[in-house]
């Protein structure tokens, strides 16, 4: 007897932005990060990489 197994993998990408220069926005971002972690989301990259308050160059 053979058993077929189907595995579904769900990948979600969340792009979240923050302006560290505004204390209220920084606090809201930190709360969102706690929520992401509680849902077992994994963070790629490092918050410190983009914490300079500078806008990232896309192109």
C-alpha cells in the first residue's frame, strides 16, 4: 500500500517601513515586530542596517 503525502508551504513576504526619527512611528513599528514574531514570521536582514533615518535607494 502506498501513501501519498502532499505538503503545502505558505510563504509570505512583509515589507515594513519605519521612520526612526519620529518616536511614535518607531514605537508602532516595534509593536508590529513583536506581532510578527508572535506569528512565527522570520525577519531577514537587520533592523540596524536601515536605522540611519535615510531613505533606501531602490534604483
